C-alpha cells in the first residue's frame, strides 16, 4: 500500500510505515497527480478533500489528524466508499490548557482575579468538557450550552444561549463550523448576541474563526472586557484591524501540544490498521518517551497553580509572533508558516513540579486537579 501524507503530521511516517510506503509532502503539493497510485491519504485542515482532488485516484482511506471535518466533502467520500477517519478529542486537553493559560495571563496583565467568575462554554463536546474540568478545579462556575447534545441527553443542566450570554463573565466557543441544519454555527456569535452580553464580558474563540462575526466583534470592542482569539475568519488572510484590538492572539495553535498531535496520529493510524485489517504495532508512548518529563521550579510565596501554568506555556511568545502579521510582505504565508512550523508545547501532565518548601495539601490537590505531577525531590 502507498500513503501520501502531509509532512507536518508528527510521526506519520514512523506510524504508517508498518502499513506500506509513506510519501511525505507539504500540504500545497498534495495534488491529484500526487495521488494517482495512492491507497491512503493523510491530511490536516489545510488540505481540502474534494472530488477534484480524489477523482481518478485509488484512495480507499482518508485520515485527517484533526477533530473537525469541515474541510472534507463527506457525501463524496460516502458515495465513493472511501473510508474516513478523524481524531475527535485528540487536542481537547491542549485547548483547555491554552484557555486556562490565557486566563491566568490576563489576570497577571490586569491584576483582576478570574477564579470566582462564571464561564459560559458554548459546545459541550470533548473540548468543552475538558475545559469545564480544568476551570472548575480552580474555582470557576460553568454554564454549558449545546442544543444538539441537550436534545439527546437526559441532563437538564444545559443552559439556553440567551441565558448563558446574559449571565457569564467569560464566554468560550467550542463548536464545529456548520452552515446548515437545525443549529448552524456560522456567525453564531453575531451583532445581536454581542449586544446582549454584560459589559466587560471576555470572549474566547478556539473553535473556527467563522463561528464569530469579526466585524460585529470590532463594532462591540469597547463593551467587552477582553478578547482572546486563536482562530480567525478567512485564515490565513486574517483581519489586521481585528488583530490589533485583540488582547491575546495566536495563529490557530491552541490545540498544538506534542501529546495532542501524537495522539491524533495514533488515532488515524489505528483506524487505518482496523480498516486494512493489519495489526497495530506503533504506539504513541514510544514517540513521547525520548522527550522525557520537563521540570518546573516554583518560587515560595506565589500562587502555585498560576506559576506552574505560566511556566509551562508562555502564551505571550505566540502573541508576539502573530503581531508581526501586518508587517509582512506576504502576510497569509506568514500566518501559515507560524502554524506549520510551530514548536509543539507540552501538556501539563508531562511536567514535574519542584518547590522550595512543603506544599500545602490544598495547593498539592489543586496542581494535581489540573494534572501537574508533583516531584518527590
């Protein structure tokens, strides 16, 4: 078998070599001619899976190392009996940790504690659920809105969108991008919704850029407490004016942890092994082992969760690089390069925390709840 794979998928060659030949290509070189003799295609969101791309090829399996499938023509694959595998939940922890880091960073910048605030989570799937777990560990109250999930669930705790947006101090969006159906999410947060928010509300979007109306966001900027954006309309050609008005900005990398990326590779690899009826031999643990467990040393007298989180990930570095976007000769290519050449950060669970004095039971439990490991040294 022959697989064509996006070279930016970590460990894709190491994993899929047990199934056959693996040819790595940059996303822009995954073309119809490159797929003529391929059995499988392994992509990210940067590759659009269309009839034009696949017609005439021998592709029987498509794996996307992403949680979403809005870059894929699903009816075409179904009509042509091409098997599809994605990686739902692979980056849920990474996105949740990105948001927790952004909130602690915002606290440091403003001097205003967010721990007792109410967070409204729109979309209660893998990522929304992971975020709820993290922020409740630090004392936040959560409201969940997810109409499709509420319709099939016996859980009566879901909030209506109008209730959530009028109650929450912080709103975080975690929905797929859909244009049709009973609950479309294109411009879900629009002028009307933004106008109903409490003054000072913080908006966070790490899902898809088009779920939030950028023009309406700019028009309501003065009413908002802060804006944290990782995703943008019209990527990679984002709006420089909107970028200027955002408090924390990043180039669609909220889910880019080393663990999350390797997890995605393993998920589509195991799906391919199952489809082609081949025993799986590659494991994500083997890929992670050489990276070890980085250590963090916390200073006495500070707030330990905040210290640990902000040492584990300095979000300002990503913000600073994206701020250079308007200065580039080819800004769209610059945005894409920031994503494609991103140095994957580590998830909290990989870190060992050292401290110069005995941790209180409360601090130890809090660090453990957000999944840091406490060193015995």
